């Protein structure tokens, strides 16, 4: 049964996601919202961006709007790192496993991993 008292604050959701990523991957030197073009940051890094809100699959019957939020995580390592191509793929794989069914400690549906792809 849907809970009419459930309210998700997007600022809280963003911060919780960033905190959980930081805790799970302590070697990441930068974990931030990907809200602007950056030329300087400490790597390895993860930038998180809310890219889309889609209508939910069902009406919860509470007069609330159910949405599916699509986030993207951009993982970056230094190109001079030894075996950089392998290292970024290992990080992406570990990140994908961490992400699967993640609820961030909030009353939200489980995260679904969609894809990992290089972005030159």
C-alpha cells in the first residue's frame, strides 16, 4: 500500500547518493554533483547528475506524483595511471555492482543499472 506521508527531497537524495558513493569508494578523491563543466579536480572522481524524470509506472493513489529518476555517474581516473583502461573498467564494474538495487537508505525504489560506456 502506498504511503501518503512519503516525500522525497531532491537535495537530500542527491546528498545521500554522494555520501554513499564516498563511503563505498574511499579512493575517489572527488565525489560531487556534475552541475558544471570543470577543468580542475582531483582524480579519481565521480560526478553525479540527475538527467531525467520519467512518469512512474503506477499511480500510487495518494495524489502524489510517482517518478523514475535517472541519474548518471561519470567516473574519471587519471590517464597517466598504470593500466588506465583496465582500471576504469574495474571501477565501473565495482560501481555497477554497488549501484544495483541500491535504495540509498531512503524510501525509494531500488536503483537499476542501465549501462556503462566509455565517454572520451
